[in-house]
C-alpha cells in the first residue's frame, strides 16, 4: 500500500500532457490552456499617457510653486483621451488632459487637477509635483517582442484582457481532455428512476461529471453497469475511447468487485491498488492500451460518495490538470488554517476531514462539517471548501491550533 505522497508522484509521472491543438476565438478562450508562447510587437502602454485628470506641463517651469506663490501657465490645448496631440508644449505653457490622454511633445509631467486652479486660459499650479509625476511611459509595462504569455497558461480574465490588448483574437489552445465516467454496481439507479428497496441512487456519476467540467475537461458519460464481469468489460472498453477514465465502485475486495480483474484481462498495467489514505483507501490507477494504439489513464475510485470525491480532489484532479497542458499548478493547494474545533483521527492512514475553509481578517479558518464523518455520508459534504489533513504523527489538533488544509476549488 502506497503513501499519499508516493501515489501522487506516481500518478503525475504516468500523466502525459496532450499535444493536440486547436484555435479558438478570444470570446471563447476562457479557462482554456494556451498552446504556444505569445509575444506582441507593441509596447504597453502604446505611448506616453496621463494617469490623472489634470495638466501636462514642463517640470522645468515649476520651481517652488505653492498656494501662496503659484506658477501661472497658459493653457494652449486640450487633449481628450483617444486623440493625438496637435501642439508642442513650450516654456510657460500647459495642456489640459484626462486620464489616458496622450502626453503632448514638450511636456514631461502631469499636475493633478486637485492641485490647480483654472482661470480662463490660464491655470495656477498650487503644488510642485515630482518630476514625471503621473506619466505612464511607453513600454513601462511591457516591451515589444518579449514574452507576454507562456505556453501552458490557463486563460482567465486577466490573461484574456492582455490578449485583447495585444490584438490577439484567434488563440491557439490545447484541446480539452476527454474524461469518461462510469459507475459500477447492480444496486445503482438513475435519479429519475423510482427507488426500490435495496437500491441506491447513483450520485457519483453526477458529482464526478461536475468536478471534471470544473477542472476544464470534457465529460463522456458511460451507462451505469451492473455487477456482471461481461458488462463491466464492455463498459470499460467503451470508456477507453477517452483520454482518461474514471469509474466508481468495484475496486475493493468484495465478491462483485471486478474492475481490477477486467483491467488485467484488457492488458492494463495496474500501478496502484491501494493508498494509505482515509477516506479512499481502495484506489486503482492503471494505464490501459486502447484500440487505436494509444494508452488511456484509468482511475478506479471507491463507490462510497465521500471517498470518491476526496479521491478525485486529491489524486484525479491533478492528473487532469497536467493532461490538459497546464505548465504548473497541478498539485492540490494546501494552506495553514486555524482550526475552530478539535480534530482527531485514529488508525495508521493519512486522513482528510471535510468542512469550510474561510479567510477571516487575513487568516484562514477551518470549520469541521457537522454530523457523521462517514465515507457514505454525502449530506455533510454540502458547502465543503477544504479538507483538513491529519497524519499519524499529528493525530490531534486542538481548537486554535494550525492545521494543513487542502483547498477545494468551487
């Protein structure tokens, strides 16, 4: 049985980023992964411009000005944002301008409007500015030709804004990974079916689909399959047209757990069968040859709903991130948080307790979910935003003490 750290390292080593690319429009590029480095042939800002509403002046004209001894300048032009200056500023002159206005030739400093008093075609400068105050110089933020965005970057709102500014409207991205999801178990029914005694509604199928979509991959749902070896084999073979397969159930040691056996019959190499973690000890990770000569990465998760979700957050989500072409940030994010309750575990496995993680006055706080922390209790997973990690070396955390918490991205 592997440790959590060993399992994580092995999974990431087995995961190889996709190389297939496609081009998408800027408006549909959100959350996609950039497939190439982007450079721009322009400086940012494009030209010197004002960071304030005020007046463009020559700093040399402003010597020792104050409310008692203001410097009086002639306002010779006005430069609205979006227009080019038509006049050079000479000694004793100023230009009225606004935030974003281009700086006129001859001016090197902006005096903010609040430090002036306008009288007709003249303006009194009531406070001496610093040299080049409130001037955003051409190329201050970015120099033309240098790397703008690196390959493997996730395109969120800031990156989309940068691409728009660089006039990049057709964006090369990696294709989204295709993730097949299937549930095993003769007791499982769909939510729209009538519930009979002994049956269980298949929640894992929907929860895992939502998590896969949140991670940026495409979902391919396989019909729920019963506990007959032939049916399990047919379902897995169908799922192997995807880049990555997630099944839930059938990976323990019960009489009806056929996933590992079926994978072996299909020529899979099983790399992980169990991990020293709670919840989620039974975990199958395999590489399976596909009909087109490729290899699919297979995750067999436990059937208990909490175990399935915790296993996804801890092990599957990092693999999907790497598969999607992200250059970094595959592993889960952990933070130190103050526990609001006593946390305690027993046994010899790294244990994750679910609850709410909040940032309060700059300090993370973890609040344990109420109710039973059973791997079958799906109900108290509601609003989960963090998993507190306790180890056999530190099995107890007192209220107010720090605990390491895995952030659950919602």
